[in-house]
C-alpha cells in the first residue's frame, strides 16, 4: 500500500505580525503563503488564503498585542476567523504561532466571580480549529497547559537574553532578582542559564510583593545585592510599576546598577516608564509584539530589543523536520548538529 502523500505546509501571517512572520520564515527556509485581507465599511473584514490548503498543515503567525490602530480583541478575533477559515478550506492541521499571548495573566480566581481568561482563550482557539499552539514566555506555563486540551509548545527567550548578557557583561557580578514570589521559578532558570554562560556563580534574590485594597506595595528584598549588579527578570512589562518598584528596592539595598530583562513589552507606556526610571540602568527585551509607531525610541544604550524571529524560525524549522524543540529551551544559539 502506497504511503500517503505529504503536502508542503502553508504559512500565513496577519498584517499585525507580517514582518515577524516573514523574518521567521526566512530563518526556517520557507515562504509565507498569499493571504487576502479586506476590511469593509463599518470594520468588518474578510480573510482568505489565495492558494489551496486542502490536506496541508497551515501555520498562522499572530502576536496578540494592541496598537493605536488594532486592539488586542481585534487581533484575537482575526486569528480566530482565519483558523476557522483554514479548517473550512480543508487544512489538515491548524497551528497558531502566538509570540505574545494576551489575557494569559488572568489564569485563576483571586476574588469572588472572577473570570479565568486563560481558559476562555484556550476554549476559543480550540473551537476555532487550532490543533496546536506555540507561545513565547507565557505568564504561567502550567496554568496554560491545564487550560488547553490541545498540545502547547512553550518557547522562551531566556537563553537568548542570557547569551546577550554574558556576551556584553560576562564579568559582571550579577544577582538575578525576581520582582515577586510568583516569578522565582523563572528567575532560578535564568540564574542557571546565566551562570552556565558567564562561567562564574550568579546569586539569586526575590522581592516580596503585597497587595492590599487593590494597591501593590513592594515588601522586603530577600537576598544580597550590596555592591552588586541586580538583574530583574520577568515575563512582561505592562505599566512598569512592579519592575520600577523592584529596581528602587534593589537600589535602596545597595545595588550599584539595576538591569531589567523582560520578554514582552505590549504596552508602550509601560516601556516608556521603565526608560524614564532613574533606578534602572538599562532594559533588555524582545520584539515579540513588534516595534510599533507608539513605541518609545531607544535612549542611548538603555534599551536593547532582541529579535525573536530567529527563535521562532528555528522552532518552525525543527517542527517541519521532525526535530525536538527541547534544545531551544536551554541553548542559544543552538548547535547545528543538535
């Protein structure tokens, strides 16, 4: 009996993530497929693949960050409509590549009648025909795994950021700091990655964060940062408040410099606040949400954005060639023969 014919995949990127999708596909050695995007009077839209997807896997790039022209909700609905359309057109698989997954912070109930937005996002993606989802540095990977009934691939920018810091500040005496107790696991992973790349010990600290009557207050710093360089690591910066308070607490405790490494900066105002803070020496982030017109300019060398297209492209190439994604979680750059 003849083996079933395997057809080449189709890859799409919606306008909001078009540049990111192009760059990732270039790394993977594939090309984006043609997609018709039309907007009608009143805001309704139409999305149509311009080549056949029947019996082919289809990949869709869409980062769920808002902008002055497209809201987060609009970006999400457009992704859902395209996934539905690909299913109706006969695509054998629909894989959503979502570098920044919005709504992922609200993953549990903390008050009576609280929504669990992470679960709702998962249900909507599954109902729209997604068979697999790839995300980058979500707020709580365990909560996301529990929310989805389909496979979820978690990528991380931490090895990329650790490699950058080891190259540019390899001899620095770092103390990796979690801005709250919930981020300790992330900080521990980053500590291990940075230690391996720098070749010398890297200490760990964390800051207690208390919330009362809806207001956040920074508690005591657990760990020693005196005459050291504090490196605050987090998954995202929304308003910048938590990171700025953590930086100020490190300065008060004797840190000689404070670096911030954050994977996502979906809110330009939040990034602007980090840039303006006198307590923060510099900011390291990625372009997971794209670089929009409302983004603040780099002030001297205070802001460094690492492109995630190389990471997404390598992940895509590995999926298409049947290789595991695990090496991307611990190495950067990944050895060619790994």
